[in-house]
């Protein structure tokens, strides 16, 4: 039996679009100064608990991953497109108020189901499948070399993955909040522990 590998799944630091409450999805937005500070704070919170860092290839996540890997002098093992955020289609770049004004029917559907597929968006099953590929690849990179790592990703895609693992609805992640999962011979298990960095 292989020893379990622990992954800390963190949402990236804050961006200007987060502050404005705009849907980002696949739009490549950099961190703002607050987000960079959040990344440094998370590095301190995880010091001694992780041995490597992996990130999504979108700038806000890859920048977060690079800041943390640099601060802790840890290897950045991969920047993986499979770990990207969900594509939000017509909602990308819009605030909630914009969505209500421009797409009232679709927004009402999303209010009833946060996993609603907006026109032009990415289906939930596709998000979960690529997240499983990305995190499975992360485990293979770590196996035999490291027992723990930070994976920097995105709020919706991480939540959807955690829901697939747990089989139940999960709370959204704030910027720099994280969840823990273990991977062993039986697959992924979500660790139930109130263990997240407070919002900056």
C-alpha cells in the first residue's frame, strides 16, 4: 500500500476582478497587491506543512504559486492547464448586477443552482474530469518524492472537485482559503477540518 499524499487545495489570491465581484472564469487576470500579500501570508501559514507547490496556468493562480514556492524555497513542480477555473461563458467579465440586467433568465437559473451552465460556459462534468486529471497528475509527480503539496487553483473548479469527492454540497472558497485532501490507493478523500486562513 502506498503512503497517503496530502494536498492542500487553495484558491488564488485576490484580483481586481474579485474585488469588483466580476466573474473571471478563463479570463486571465493578475493578482492585485492585496492578493500578493495574501499569497505571502498563506506561505507563512503552510510553512513546514508542504514540500512542493503546483498551480493552475492562469496568471492569478500561477503567480500565487510562484510567490509561495519562492517564499518557502520549495520546488514549483508544475503549472497545469487542467487546474484552470470553470469557463463561465456569457457571465465572464460581468458583475452579478450586470448578469441580472443582461441575462435575467439565465441568472435566475443560476440563483437556483450555482452549478448552472451559462451559455458558452463549461459543463460541470467537464470541469470535474479535468480537475481529476490535473490532481491525479499532481499525485504522480509527488509519488516517491514528496508527501505533501500545495495546489493553487480556483474557487469554482476546486469546489466542484471537492463536491465530487465528498458526494455533497461544499461551501465556496474565499481567496487563499484551502481544503485538504488525502490520496491513497482508494483515491481522494476530503479531510473534514476547519483549517483555513482567515480572509485578509
